[in-house]
């Protein structure tokens, strides 16, 4: 492997001697609608709508605020009922207050998510219509228990690793995503936050669970994944459908590969035709453990 790397480096150096400037005229792409919609069990749906930004666009607070889509018509339906979502301001970890579409809970037509049900999201924005379907699946991945183990990270003996025992139903095709909360902080997804049952179908297994990370900040490789002794840790474990799993698995991979020149190109597959993003259902289970000092 080392020899192969040396050959590649040598080739790059030799080719640099005969390089020339090339000007590429990139076409300006039309803005796309970006959808981030979730519907958790026993909760109301939440949908954030923005417009895509150009690859070379300057990203700052003003650009992000200008990207939000206002005055859209957003509805969520099950097989019987339909509720209309209204624009409001919500707090999202890592982003702060943002514009989002949520139901008016004072209205009698609103309903919360229920495991095993299918939900259709419809959006009308900028004279275009979009439709996506998701399912809040049954909890075929069952979170049995969580615990912690001491670990030594360098000279630091105050770190701990979270572990979980999970039982998977015998029916194949189960998917999950997880988040962790430390003390009173926000729930954050792990760097690799998704799980499927291709290998573990129908078994009970134990896995280490990395601490969630704020992906808007630089990750410290020395401490990433560990908790501190004395922390109170809550695991938010979510059964999800295949489309939601595929979206977040690709996004996690793209984030982890950022800056790696040898990483394979990643295509993010959403489930909202004509738009970018996803509409996902989550069947949620919570468990909490206190890591003793």
C-alpha cells in the first residue's frame, strides 16, 4: 500500500512539471428545493424548507437566512386525516433558531406519529408541487439495554464507552439511526449514525455506541466517540425505513470522507422527487445511564 502511494505521489510530481492553466466555465444551476422533514412516534411532524446554494457560494448568516422558503403550503396525511403545517421558528441543535413548518396543536385535526403507519408529505412552493411518503416502522430493532465501560484513551482514565444490547426481529430489512445526549445538551447523531440488519438479522447482539457530535464544529479524533466519567447519557434509538436509512448513511459517509482525496464519490439519495432531501419517519426509544466517576 505504501509503495502504491509513493507511485501516485511520484506521478503527481512528474505531471506537475508540464501542467497548464485550464479555464472551465461552470454552468449556473437552477436552485432546488431542499427538504428536511421528520415525523417521530408520539410527536408532531416538523419540516424545514430551504433553497439550495451554489457550490462556490459564500456561506454566511445572511445567505442561510435568505435560503429559507416562506409561505409554502405544507400538509401531512395518513390514510384518513390531513393536517396543514404552519411556518414558525424552532430551535435546532447546531443551527439555533430556524424557520420550520409544524402543525397548530390547537386545531382538532392534528395528530401525532404512530409506529406502523404511513404518512404522505405534500408541499407547494414557488408554484411547484412535491410529494413524498414515509413510514414510521415497527420497532423490529429492539433496544434491550445500555451500559458503559471504562476505557483508557492515552493517559486519560476518565473516559467511558457506551454499549447497547439490541434484539433484531427475524424478518430481514430493518434499519435504525441513533442520537446521544450528554447531561442537558442536545441530541446529536454519531459520525456513523445508521445501522442495518444484513449481518445480525434475527439475533441479539452488543455494539459500542459512539457519542454524537456537533458536525458544525471540528471533531477531535482523540476524544471522539467517548463520554466522560460523571456524565448522564441518554440514547435516542430510532427504527427508520429504508429510504431514510439510505439518505443518512450516504450523508454520514460523505461527511466522514470530506477532504479525503482517495474517497469514492458519494451520491445522496433523497426520497422527495424533484427536490433535495428527505421525509423520514422515526419510531423512537429512549434509555438513560449515569456513568459513575
